[in-house]
C-alpha cells in the first residue's frame, strides 16, 4: 500500500536520525509506553532462547476492543481470566490472562 | 490438572498458567554462531542422560511445571529428542523448541515435529548477514528449506531474531518476511553480551539508542500485523516496569503467596551437564537448584528454603538499579538480572 510504504519510509528516517539525537526517540517511546500503561497493549519478556508461550497477561484497564483484538481466527481463545476474580467491567487496574 | 497460580482457590480447577523448563540437552550444533549464548558448536559432544531428564520432568510436572522449551545446541542433534518429546507430551507438557531449521527436511526430524506444539526458527537478518553470523555460507538457504517443511506440514511456527546494530534497520523487512512465509510469531530478542558474543561481537552492544529504535519499530510491527502475527519484543520500557513490576517480578504476584517453586519462578533451566538453574541460562552457579542426575523429592522445597530469600533480594536490587538508572529507558531485564546474580556475594 502506498500510504503504508510512505509511513514506513518516514518512520525509518526518524529512527535513523535518532542515532544523532536520542531525545526524539525517547519522546516516541514514552508516548507508546503511556498507551500501554492505560491497558492498550501488554508487554512481556522472555529469557534468551525461550519461545514466547501462547499466553499473555494484560495489565491495566482492558477496553472491550482490546479483548476483541485477541480473536485470531486460527487460534481460538480457550481461557480468559480476570484479576481480581469476578470483575467483569473493571474500573481500576487489573490483570487479565488469556490462554490461546 | 496441575494447580499452580491463581487468584482464588476456585480458579485452581480451571486455570493453568505456563511454567517453563528450558532444557539444553546438548551444546552440539551444526553451526557455531557468533552470538551463541551457550557457546555451542560442532565440537561439543556431551548429551544429557535421557533417563535422568525424564525422571526430573516427571517430578517437576507434579510440582507444577508444564511447559517444555528445548534449546541447545541444535535440538535436532540430540539423540533422544523424540523420546523426550513423546514422554513430556504424555505427561502433559506443552512442547516448544528453538532450532536453526537446517536439519528439518530429514524424515526423522519431520516425525519429531508431530510432538512439537510450537517451533521457532532462528534468523539473523537478510541472507548475507544471516550467513555471516551463522558462520556458514548457504545457511540461509538451508534454513529456508526447513521453513518449507514447516509450511508443508502446516505446523505452528515462528521466527526468533537476535537484534544487533547491523540488523535493526531490517526489522521492517523481517516482519514482512516472517508474515509472508506464514509465521505466527516473530520474537525479537536483543543481543546479550554472554557466551561467544563476548569474544566475537564486542562492537555490537545493544545500547539505549538501539533499544529505542527496536522498541518503536517492534511496536509499529505489532500494530501492522495485529491479529495476524504476534510480535514479541524482549525489552521493556523502564516506566512500564515501574508501573507493572509483576511482569518480571514474580514475587509481587498474588500467586507467589502459595510458595511452591512454579509459583515463585516462571522458568528454570536444565543445562547439558544436568545442572538445574533458576530463571535463565547464565544465572550464577551459586543459585543452583540441583542436578537432574541426583535429586530427591524435596529438591524444590530445599531450594525455596535455602535460596529464594536471596533471589528475592536480588530481584528487588535489580529493579531498584533499573529504576534509578535514568540513562537507560529501555531495558533487557533478564540480562541485567543475570549480571546482578553474579555479584552473588552481595546476596548469599
């Protein structure tokens, strides 16, 4: 797609320039992590050589669209688990674990 | 059903989080990659005794471990790989492995795939860089023949890439490459200065600038391939770690209160010598859990009593060190934790 290619070219340019000025990269990374902290994304890490298991933990307030994102057609979700247990529409920070 | 970690007793009947045993059954490999953290290569012959390993897996399963991740060396060079996977599958483990993919076309290895739930193929970048880091011309082409086998067998597979200063600007290409070849996972792990890399790749340290570049690019790829291919980056932003320490700090999770080893540690390691280590390959030997060749059924209990208090302090000290270091925004938690573990005198 032309727009995607254009965006990716621009992204590469910004990232490459970051070698000279890290502060620009810090601004972008901080914006990303701010979204994550609101529950839009989850981060996990693995040790070297360990394959990412097919389970994710969500920290934050999960929005309805967020959960929908995990509906891979090939890999149906088997388990959805909320902490604290029983909270369906959490209004505070929580933890969700998906088994896929 | 295994019961390991959950918020309520009621949940125990339904939920089984993954708790991993990463096994290095041998350091024998058909390659000698420049970045290999275990220093594996063709000259390594030692292989883990299969009977001792099976006995340990049986014990560990009863304790709550349920996810087997085989690394190496090249796992397909382990003589007993099929026996291992058949056994672990029968016990109830989920079987994962990392491979360079070059040996997949043989009938023996195709047969083994039947018992593998997820296989990740290592890729170091485009053809020339891959061959350079693998130390073998033609390694990329041979790897691709292995990928073709996975495609033909419709196996769930992913790619694992080691991020270096020479490869980060090919991450867009790598995302498209992995997706176009049918991968379900692209895992991005930063180069760690451990093993052979300390001798061969000293100029390729992943500094904070490169970590930012990889972090931003990986997050873009997550959006781009959303719902179609998982992008896993093994780096964390310091602010995220501060907000959600339980992502790495198992002791701050609710399940830690249960106090069994799989409730306290996500991963344990079995080396080719049989030594069992907590958390990650390269963790300081003073924290050794035991050895698969000689253990009793109170192995984990004794380890918890003897060494978990020191590991708790180690985790807290590592977290504090990361949060206080404002020069590094993006961090490789396990690399820092391992380095901290080697200052074991502080924690013992």
